[in-house]
C-alpha cells in the first residue's frame, strides 16, 4: 500500500479504510473497521483484508497499553473476536525498558497461521498510543456495549 499506515508497530502495518457498516447505530455492527494489514518478516510476508478489527477492541488495547507503559510489567493483548490478528506484548527486562511482542496473523484462518516475534523497547509505545488515539478520534465508537 502506498499511503501511510494508520497503525505501524514493528513488522505490522494496518490501514483503516472506513467502517464496514457506516450507517449503523448498533455498537457491534457500527464499530467494525474495514482494514488492510500486512506483516513482513525475514523471508515472509502475510497480508489480509476485511472487517477484522472492532473499535471496542482497539480502545481496550489502548487503555491497557497506557497502563503497561507505566511499568512495562505484565502482559497486554489486543483482544480480537476475529482470528485474523492477535497481538501480545509481554514484559522482558522491564528495568531496561524492553518487552517482547508476538503477532499471530493469518489471511486464511482455516488453513494457516503465522507468528512474528520481535523485541522492542519503551520508545515504541508512545507512537503506538498516538496512532491508536488518532484512529479512535477519526472513528469514534458508536453506541454502547450491552453486557
């Protein structure tokens, strides 16, 4: 893709193209995003398109990532309902500002799964939080989640 990614984190790039159902007012339907994502590693590349991210999931991840950033201890996950993308961030040498990232990504969840693992440091987090805040500002959550 040529345009700058909406979310860029290590080998993962995500482009937000709009809402799947822009006219919907229902929390579950209105907040699915049409996305293109690509993860590129050494010798491999995986790409997927479709409505596999929900704004509620991104907000939850952002909120937990903010807490993680304060101590770099514990674990933060992007809790996706769809199997296309899973992200885990886990402490690793928090005293040095380092953490481990694991991205599970597939374009065809019935037949394949790819795992990308990389180390990062605390300097990655502010940019990621800014990107998530921008997505949530550009696509405000519609409706309220009913439990």
